[in-house]
C-alpha cells in the first residue's frame, strides 16, 4: 500500500465525480479547477475547504505536493451528441492546458476520462494526439473502456479511463482486475430504459437499467432517459426519472447538485447537465483503490498493434509502441442495485404527450425491431396523454 495519502488536483472538475470517488477510496483533494458557474457552486458547497481555481487556461502551475492529476476534460467536441469537431476543437482543445501544466509539474499519476467516441473520433487521430503528447513528456500509458454497471448502479454508461505515469505502471492499475461480462439473466425484467429522443436509428435499450444519463441530447437540451415499466397502471408505464434519481444513478447522494445557483433553473436543466457530464462516483472509487494498491498484470495476454489499427476497448503503450488488451469492460461485479429499487416511484413523471407522440411516430417509420408489448404500451400512453383525446392511432 502507498505509505502516504495521495493528493489530487482535479482539472475540469465538474461537480466532483472523480474527486468524490477518489476521496471515498482514501485520496485527498488538494485543488479543484472549474470554469462553469453552476458547477463551481456545487464544488464550493461540497468541497468547501478545497482551493478552487476558476479557469484552467489561466492556471499557471499545479501545487507542488500533488500526486495525482485528474482531467475529465470537456466532451462537447468528442461526444456523438456534440459537434464531433475533433480534439483540436474549441472546447476539447482545452486539454492542451493539461500538457502545458505537466511540463512544469510531474505527478506520479495522470488520470483522464472521456466518452467512448474518443476512440474513433477523426479515425483515431484524437487518441493518437493524446498518446503522442504524453509519450513526448516521458509517460507510459494505458486505457480501458468500462461500464458503470460494474460498480452496481443501474446505468449502462461506457467511459474511457486513461491512466499515465512517468514512474509507475498504469497497466497494474487498469488491467489487474477483470470479472468478464455478466449474465443478462441476472437482470430483472420489470423495467427497461430507453431514449425517448431517439427511435429512428437507435433506442439505447437497457434491461433493468437506463442508458447513459447525458448532459445533452439530439434535441440539443439535457433530458432524462425514459423508463418502461410493463406492470404499472396505464399512464405510469412510460415515465422519466427525477433529477435525484439521476444523481443516484451516477453514484451521488440525493441533491448533490442542488445549490442556490442551480435551484434558480426551475426546469432543472443545469442540474441535468451537471449530472450528465459527471463521472460515476463508483468508477472513480474503484480507480482510486487501484491507484493506492496496484495489482499484477500479465502482459502475455496483450497483442501488438499496428500503427494503422483502430483503437480497441483497452490498450497500453510507450515510446511509440502499442499493445491491445483483451480485458472486458467489467473489472468487478459489485452487488447490483435493480433499477426499480433505486428510483423513487412517487417521483417518476409520465412522459409528456409531445415527447411520447414524437417518439411513437418515429418508431412507425424506423426499421428497428421493437418489443410488441412495448409499442402497444407506448401507443396507449400517447392516447391517454393526448390533451384533445384524438382518435386512436393506427398500429
């Protein structure tokens, strides 16, 4: 075990999902940096004794005694829900300031986190840029795509964890545990999550879970996913979770994002964006435990990668060389919280007529395959929610 308590500097801290999990694992937050006012309000409330810097672009240096630098840098340019402008885009280009700071300060560990899409963005050029910048600074690196459900929360959220170090082996942090994919038969069949903003080319279907809670959507606004509960009374079968449900789906306590600043937005838009952009707390707690006590990694399982090969779901490398790892997205199988055991049924809101009708209309034009009982429940929900009680929709 590490003899002293590792100290963390959190850049692009958001509402502190990375830092809260690392704190739960036993690390100490020494500094936070965040530019968005609603997020800063949350950090000020939840990490009241931690120095808070307002903008990474104006941050001249990191504290001398920092062991771990974390950066959940903006995903607007990297996410499929955003502009996909590449890592050199206006927002994600801010990660360049991480490299600038690393030239002055050499922490034991660097931790980056981002969306799965960063692996394929610009045909792999985004990842190549990250790797080349770090290798030029003398870092060894490893990354792994993980599914937040491995921590026990009912949210199918896939994120890239990227760990690098000049002195330590990041493979021992990310790859030393692998539980493999779980059996779907372990999931309950009383609730299914989906995106009501989609329906033509995708659905985000998730059994006993919701799909990724997002900070934005195809509509350009933060919005909750929907939940189909087949056994509920009509009008309560197609619902959306509350913001406090979403906080818990991310591993936060209820009302973690509630401040005077966020309460001003009565529709909760800022809070949904804050939660959707956060790191699942259980994921960062697991990572913190591995940073404090790295395991053993057998590199015999790795396969050398060609320079032209696409980025896999897990890999490692140094000095211009890369290897593919076969580890799964499931380091552990933590005790699972079933979706209907997490959400507050009294706080569930029926999906509005406009949202439900739009979604149902898209399903009728889509080439996707839908559960017939689900479509029937959706059709009846639309008819029930129709304020004018229009004639029944044809199937």
